[in-house]
């Protein structure tokens, strides 16, 4: 068979394999295989990685056979040979490539070295954490819509929902979901340049580059290029955007430049754009231009599913009652839920026991006693109880539901933390006198209203664990 036909067959087979072999294995071992012949029902492949023949045969034999069968229409066998000469050539290519400027590497590198572009390098360029993937993101009612939209954006960057704005309280999976988008894109569309940035780091980097002295203009040009010369920009925790004019100006131009060039932008925040007090209108309207989705605290079922997922990842043998106990005690923050689980694992490891319900109770109770309550954790617990988000508390909403829950949150924040009314006012972004009013209102109501007494008691208990 003509070699071009062989290569075309192999590229079709790879399309099949991309969906059946885990992405990391696909890009490490399969993608770079070279098709060299197809004779007597045997497809011949070459590799420049010494380990590849063994790994692919041992772990992905059936997937390979199925993909060949699907594309060629009959059962065939295949061989993979390690080619030392090709390996030598490949090494030379890589070396040449690494000496070229990055911009050239992307556009006119030969196809073979482009596909062999190593993943580690892409990851360090994009600043992503390998841990956060769609595969290990547990979907529940609290994040179903956000997850679906994020997945759509990952599959069609800059085609739909641009910018995508994800908001929700701390520890609910915003960063995870955002990085999963980036991860998906660098695995499935390796030609696209992805960059993840925490807003605080962006601001610090900007300030550093703005300092006088040295080649300030050249430095600023480089800084701008870094964030404008990409296809997907992921900006985490935008609420940390400082109210300095220059920062706003810079992010505004970066946004416009990317948006006008049809590049995808994803933003996360702990609140809605309209509730970020220092955000100028022209930035706010831009953030609101695409789609805004929220993530709320997970319900019990989802919390248990998250714990089960963690236990599976670690191959930890833990009873359902123990998982239920953890899920019942960490209700409003997945980071804390995970933290509790990890603590249990660590103790079980040290004491070399299987974590039973009693064991978990012992470990987490002692943790709870040490834990100091914060205004935020109190506000979250009150929010969960009334079905109101912390973002709602911080907003200017005067709806009956939000204001009465907010009164309770203020009362309990004052009762259960060591914080002053000033600190509480700052957290809720309200006036000091308003806080005082809320506190006194609930204190007086507790004397006469049994329902209120019960509600406050329930919330206190939920905070005790
Ligand atoms: P946020 O950015 O909203 O503060 P993160 O994305 O950092 O929250 O999530 C906190 C931790 O909880 C991370 O370790 C993350 O992997 C985990 N997590 C959050 N939501 C989920 C989920 N739905 N499934 C699995 N893990 C989750
Ligand atoms: Mg985050």
C-alpha cells in the first residue's frame, strides 16, 4: 500500500484512539508513533521511545485492535518497533526546536516535532495544575450547569459563552473547573495556547514591571505579549483586582485585545461582577457580556460522592457510615470536606488501621475543637440553612429572605467569633450601625420567638460538627 495511504489510515485510527485511551497515555506513547507500512494484515509502526512498544502492547492492545478494525473494516494485527536511528533524529529535532523562539515553534515547526511537543512543556507554559481535570470533578445539582457550560467551552473555545464567568463562595470548585477547561484544551487541541493566572499574581507581576528603571517599556511590552498572545486566558479570583487605575486599565485592554481577536476568556470570582465594589462599569459590562454561572455548596449526596471519589483515588477501604459522618459535618466547603478526609487518611496511615466510624469521629472531633470559627464560616452555615449564598449577604439585596438570613448571620458572627462589629461590617460590606441593628434585632427576637431559637440552635450545631 502507498505510504501516504498508510499514513492517512493511521491518522484516522488515532482519531479513534484519542477517545478510548487516557489522554496522558495517548500523548505520551501513541500520538508520536510513525506509520511505516501495512502488509499481510499487519500494520507496522515505529517509535522513538524505547518503552513505547511494551507499554502500548501491554496496556492498550485491545483499544488499538478495535480502532484498527473500525477504520480498516477487518481485524488486523500490528507491530511497534523501537527505531534507534529515528530516535537520534528526533532528539536532534527537539534540540533545534528548543533553541528557536517560541512563536516560531508553534507555527512552522515540522508536523512531526509539533505533535511530539512534550506535554510537560505545554503545562509549564500554561501554568496549570495537573490535578484538576473534568475526570475527577464530581457533578451534582450544585454545579451541574456550571460543569456543562465549562465542558462546552473546553470543546469549543471562543465559539460560545465568551467570556465565561463562574462565581461562588470559596472552596466550591471554581478553580478546579476553570483549570479543567485549560487541561482539556491542551490535551485535545495542543496547538492552542492556554494561560492560567491568579489575579493576585497578575497584579503583583504588573506592579513589578511598572517599576521605574531598567528597560521599563520593553518589560511592559513583554508582559502585555504574555497575556495577549494566547488563545485561552483563565483569570482566577478576579475579586482581587486592585482598585488601582493602572491595573484596571491594563486588564481592560488585555480583555479587549483577546476578545476582539476571538480568543476565549474564563473568569472566576467569589461574587457577581456587580458586587465587586471597585470594579469600573466598563469592566463590569464586559464581564457580563458572555455567560455567568454559579456554583453553590454541594448537597449531602454530592458530598458523599466527592468523598467516595477521593477514597477510590487512594484505594482506601472506608465504610459508608464513616463517609456519611464526614459529609454530615463539612457542609459548605469542598476544600474543608477534602481536608477532613485527608486528615482521616493521615491518621489511619500513622496508626496503621482501617478508618472505622469511631476512628473518624475521634480524629475529626479533636480537629473541630481546635478549629476557630471565622465570620465567613458562620455566614456560610447560616446561608446554607436559609438557602442563601454568602455572595447574597454581601450584595445590596433587600429581599425578605436575604435580609432576615443576613440578620442571623451577623448575630451569630458576633456571638461565635471574637470579631468586632467593625470587622463584621467590613466582611458584610455594610455600615457599622447596620450590623448593630441586625444583632439587636435577633437578640430581642430570640427572647420571644421559639422558631428563631430553634433555627439558631440548629446552625450552632452544624458549626460544631
Ligand atoms: P474554589 O476555587 O471555588 O475556592 P477549588 O476549585 O480550589 O475551589 O476547590 C477546592 C478543593 O475542592 C479542590 O481540591 C477541588 O479539587 C475540590 N473540589 C471542589 N469541587 C469538587 C467537585 N465537584 N468534585 C471533586 N472535587 C472538588
Ligand atoms: Mg479558587
